[in-house]
C-alpha cells in the first residue's frame, strides 16, 4: 500500500481556502486542489472546474462544498459531485491523510 505523497503542511492551507498541487508532482492529468473546510478537514479534488477553466483551489470552501470562483458552480468535497449550476459534470475526488501536521495525497484513490 502506498504511503502517499507529502504535498503540504496542514498550516499551509488556511481554513475555508485551498491550494493547488501541480500535475508534475501528482502524476495526474490535472492538478489537484487541496481544500480545507471550515471544520478543519482536508479534501482533494481535481483542480479544474468541469464547467470552465478555473482553479477550484481559488474557490470558497465552506460546509462541505467548494464554490468555483468563476461562475459559482459548487462541488461536494467528499465525493466531487456537482451541487450547483452552471457545471453539470462532477469532478474527481482523491484520498488525503493528515499525519503529524503534514498532508499526504493519494492521487487516483477514492476517499
């Protein structure tokens, strides 16, 4: 079993915000947004909104959802399901773990 990729310190991700991790590091087709909810939990979704070319890491994170900064599409942090138009396609979630204040990403693995 993979130990994951260390991608950030927990303190690098403010609550209610996100940071982008490049596809060069993750080996995925898209970058991955690490998103920290207002309860302190950390989630990972493909970074590019499925509606238009905008970074979800630049969106607003609150109460289990991220809102795209471009047209306000909403996605569930737990499973990537689209929850608000104009997007109609869900995004891909990835498993993350926080260990000793460090965030580890498991690209391609479901949460």
